[in-house]
C-alpha cells in the first residue's frame, strides 16, 4: 500500500476488514484509519509491531546508557571483565 492509499475511513475498514488484514499482513504496510475525517488509529501487522517495540526498547537502553556515562556511572571494560572473572571463579569453587 502506498501512503496515499494507506488512509481509509473507519467505514471502509468495517466493510473490508478481511481484505485489509490480508493486505497489511502480506505487504507489512501500515494503515491509518480515520473517524469523522481525523486520523484516529494505526493498523499494522504483528511482526512490524514487534520489531518496532524491540527497536524502541533498544533506543531506551542506548539513551539510559548515554545518561549513565554522562553521570559517571560507568565502568571500564577491564573492571567489568575482572569482576566477571572473579564471579565465575567463585562459582566454580562453590560447593553444592
């Protein structure tokens, strides 16, 4: 679907739901649904939605990481790997 054809009124969605779902699933395009002439909702296939959510989660992690670096709340790689080595060694010597 082109953007020019990806905007439909809710009445069209009601009358062509199965067809629109099939098209959206196959093309992975987004559909904007209008109500009373105003854009109200977006319909997209589940894979695109999940991909978008994963992307947003990664962007949040990057943002938090940048904030932590600016606040001085970071460790060098040597410190991190040294700490991991100690934890692994302690785990190996732990008696069960």
